[in-house]
C-alpha cells in the first residue's frame, strides 16, 4: 500500500510513467519527481534512488566564485527495463529500452538499448541477447501454469530445484 502511495504522489508531482509500471518496495523518487520519465513495462526494485540534483550547491553557494553553480538533471527509463534493488540513478542519465540494471548499481552515465549493466559505477556486462542466451542455458524449468499460484510454485521449487551452487571464483 505504501509503495503505491509513494508512486501516486510522485506521479501527482509530475513524474511521467508508461503502462505496466511495477514498483517493488518503496523507491526514493527524490524531490524533483517531475524530472523522471519512465516508459512501458518498467520494473523498479526495492530501494532504488532517483537523484535529480546534487547537494553540492550547499557547499559551492558559499564560495563566491561558484555560488551560481547548480546540478540538476532528468532521468529517463525506456520501455521493458528492469532497475535492480538498491540501485542509484544519478542526474542526467537515460536508460534505453530492453535493459537490465543489476542490483546496487550506480548509474552515472547513460545506458544504450538492449544492454545489461551492473556495478558502481555501472559498467557494460553484456547485450540483452547474450543475457537471454545465458538465461536459457541456466534455465530453471517448471510448469508455467504454476506462476498463477505462488504457493504452488514455492512448493514445486522447494521440492524440485537442485542444490547446485556457483563455483568459487579464483
């Protein structure tokens, strides 16, 4: 309920969103929601922060030479894009269509369409096509009809998902 309220308030304050926006948890849309634009089929995971301005002016305005310096920037997210948990989107970035931003990433520059980025700062990992191919190789197979019944899906995964873990990196 709270996440819906936060999103509704941001939209009321001018944030533009397309169809099928899915917000998990409570994001921080910041004080300039009107500088945020999101396309269709966007997922925002829990704890994502949208930073549309810099607090640097709190310092520079007290230095005569820099008193007029300010940092503001729009944030644009394209269609069919996922922003991972705890990510930070900095002023002036655009994230393209069909993109994945990994959890805890700091997006300080724009991301092109069909890309997977992660890290702090966020760096290119692979194309969405490469990611999709890897996903198919490592696919968790279960009957798709279970997606309509979360309880049944959980029981199926507990019973059938193998105890296989990623190897240690050397």
